[in-house]
């Protein structure tokens, strides 16, 4: 679309192009941006997982040393947190990933082991923790904790 700019008479009129209107982001655009961001994040994670062996060994050594440091600094921690950190170190998984909503097989198996260990070993006044309390520790619903304990073969 073209507009005409003039001064008093059409004798000095010059044609000029109107600037395009600003682009309005639609819901589809936002969804596409999020999808691309997710694909990029997944690609980066896959590249990290497929990285060279030396980097993996360094990362594993760092994770183990971090887990052992966290275990040593257990003065301000609850027994449940200590058990969760030990299970995470045993499975070579960071605690943050163990508590995250990740649903990979390796993380889920470690999470179930941690829930069982906390249920069996943590007691308050001679009774095991309630499923609701355990759900708060793992950022899960009590029914998820109940299912995990049943899957492990415990009668709750």
C-alpha cells in the first residue's frame, strides 16, 4: 500500500511506502516457539548424553563427589533427605533429577527405590512417615507414593 505525502499542492507530492504494521504474535506462533525451544533443549540434552566418554567420566566423578559432600553436610538435613541422597548416589542420578517430574525408566526406578527406603527406614514416634509426608518430600501426590510402594511389593 502506498501513501502520498504532499505540501499544500499536489505539485510537490512524493510517493512514499507505508511501513509494514507490527507483527502480532498469535497463539500458534507462541506454540511453535515453545515447540522449537523444547526441540532445541532435547537436542542439547541428547548431545550431552552422547558426548565423549571423558566428559561423562568427569561428570560422573563430579556427581559422586557432590553426593558425598551433601551426605557429609547432613547436620541440617532430615533422615529422609539423607536416604534420598544415598539412593541418588547409588543410582548415579542427581537429587534434583530424582525429585523432578522426569519419567525416564532409570529415574523412575531410582525414585521408587528411594520411596521404599524412606518408608522402611524413616519413623516418627515408632510409625513410618505418612504417604502425604512422603509425597511432599518427593513432590508427588500421596497416591503416587502408594502406587510406588505397592509396585515394590510392600503392603501399605
